């Protein structure tokens, strides 16, 4: 498999064996006899932050002369408002039959995409065509048997729903990170604040865990694309501009703490780094906070030994030999002056602290994901820095 997700290879092999899944590099063969064609194509950010629609529009241009009967073309990719209209206009130039273009944005979490698809919170379908609506409803009905809704709306509203959802979640994360930073300043505990506000069902308890910023393939590019779309329409997303600014700062929020601990000089210091992927259960390193921190540390003369269960190969292709890649989390700790945690993989949540102490040269941990209990770290004698909480056993 070209990407990692738990159980993905199992589903892949099972459906290949059952002949329900086929692959081809021929578009003609791929759409043969298809009633519904999903456009699940990349929309990477351009230099100006806008979503690059070239992949989608190129395929749309090809499809126009290929479809021979009524077909539903589904925009599954995350696309700006008005893309369905653009796809429809391009296909219309060459199409000799009727067709519909439907917006059906995905709301899948990386690392949980299969389970999110099989049991969706909701399915959003943007179409005003009655025939397309019936087909799409029949297609998704088996996945919402427990009563979760299929929500029908116009295509533009569906396109904006995807961007609005990701922008809101990114805002929620960033807001909590700012609260965490203020907690450190005034001596409050962000864990207690998080629980206090999360119990309000108007706010909810999800996406309130502070850390070193969001990354990945969705939040950064989607927030950026929505802001750019707004500018194109002479509209300024002031809140989202602030979200992007704060998140960029948050990715390196541990760096001043590290420098301060080592009296402003980390040249030659051995740093163990746990976690490279932007989140656990994926090998995706796009906009991963660990990469930003690595750049700052290497630039300042630190020697880094990193471990991640899945993402090391991707990082090696990007970073090369600027850092060392350990075989496991314990090898990374050998003679380390400090440990930094950037990704909350489950294997990092309950480590053998006695072994950590024996393997490290120093006893300081900089935890960007607040994995450990403060009282526990106090009793174990570690100097412990986290996000939005007091420093434990601070260096005298």
C-alpha cells in the first residue's frame, strides 16, 4: 500500500480477492458501464494559497467525449465554491448525452478513513437534480442504517460545507492552543480548563486538546484555500487569518523552552524525538509540526535521533541525513540530553520510565502532546515541560 492506515491492507486484499476492486490507468476502461463516476483527485495549494483544480478540470475535459449515457459525475475532492459549475460547463462542451454533476465532500479523518466512510456522521450531497438525488441516496443508504442523515443541498452549499467544517475545527484547535499558552503565563492548568469548557454541550469536548499545532493534508490547505477564495470575492476571513498565524507559531512553541533550558546553546546536544507524522495512525508528514521543530533544532546545532512507527521513510526522503533514524523509541534515547514528543502514538503513552532514565543522559522531557500526568512526572523525578501546564521539577 502506498499509504498507511490500520486495516487498510486487509480491506485491500479482501476486495481484490473478491473481485470487487480493480485498478487501471485507462480512463476509458475505468468508466466503462459506470452509472456514477467519482472524481477523487488532488487539489494541492498553489503558490497563492488557492486550490489547484487542474487535475479535476483535465479529467472533466476528457470525460465529456467519453460518457455515452446518463451519468452522474461526483466531485469528491475538496474544492472551492463553484467548482461543480465549472466541471459541468467543461463536460457540456463535448457531451452528447445528459449528465449531472454532484458535490459530495468527504469528511474522513486520516488514520480512520475506512471506519468514517463505513459509519459516517452524515453524508452531504449537493444536487438539485431529482434523478441524481435518487441514485446517490440509493448508493449511500446501506451506510446510514443507524439513522445518521443524508443531507441534501445545492452544490455550492455542499462545497462550502466541507471548507467550513475543516476551518471551524482548525479554529477550535488553535483557540485551545492560545488558551494553553495563556495558562502557562498565569499559572492555570489547561487540562482543567479544557474539561470545564468541554462539558458545555454547546462547545463539546472534542478538538480541545492543546499541542504544537495542526498539520496534515486537510486543515492547512483548506483554511488557506478558503481565505484565498474569500479574497477573490473581496471578502476577508479575519478569524481564519489569525488561525493560520497562531498555528504557524504554535508549531515551534517548544523551541524557546528547549533553548531556555539549555541556557541558549544546544550545539552538540543529543535530542531524542518521538513522532514525525502529523498525527498518529498515519504516515502523512505534510505540514507536520515535527518538521518545523527539526529545522529549528538542526539550525541551532542539535544532533537528533528520531523514531516514528510509520513516517520515517517519508521524512528521510524530505530531510535526508540531517537527522538519525532509530530502529525503535528506545534506540532514539541512547545518551540523549533531552526527549521531545511531537506525535501522540499509543506506544508513547505508557512507556517504561525507569528504562527511559537509564538510557538517557539527561532527564528532561518536552512533551508537545501532553501525554503524561503531572503528578506522575513529579514522582519519577523528570524535568517535564508540556503545553499549558506547569513545569515539573524545573531546572534550578
